[in-house]
């Protein structure tokens, strides 16, 4: 099993258990989008900052911060009952069209 699949399963288990006092993940899930959203934004800013750091240390910092972004995003997706398979399917749908075409296909509200 891939680590992302394992993480998704762990998040789902925490969601089902609902024990916010026993797990950081469960606490985030209990807080919903209002609690997780700012964490995703914070971690995204940190990965961008890390990516600007020079050398091998900056590269390693970028990896750690990217992992944090992915973890928090996956918790946010779990709140919305969105799976990695659904995200992969959406990315697959976009192959064969340019990014500009894909963006235009969403219409002005997106």
C-alpha cells in the first residue's frame, strides 16, 4: 500500500472514531473546514518559503513542508468526503488538454 493510501485510511479511521481528544487529526476533522482551511493556507505558504531556500537544506525543508501541505489537504478532503481516487480521476480527465483550455472550461465563476 502506498504511503498516501495509508494516510488516507488513517485519516478515515480517525474520522470514524471521532475522538478529538486523542488525535491531532481527529481534532482537525472535528473543527471542519473552518479549522483545517487556515492550516492548509499556512502550510502552503511555508512550502513556498522553504522552496526559496538555497542548497540541500532548502530542498530537504521543502520536502518536509510539502508533506505537511499534503497531510493537511488530505484532512480537508476527508471533511468533504473526497478521495484520492477522485482527485486522480480529475487529473486524468485533464490530460490531453492544455491548462488554459481546462481553466476556460470551468467558466467565469471558478
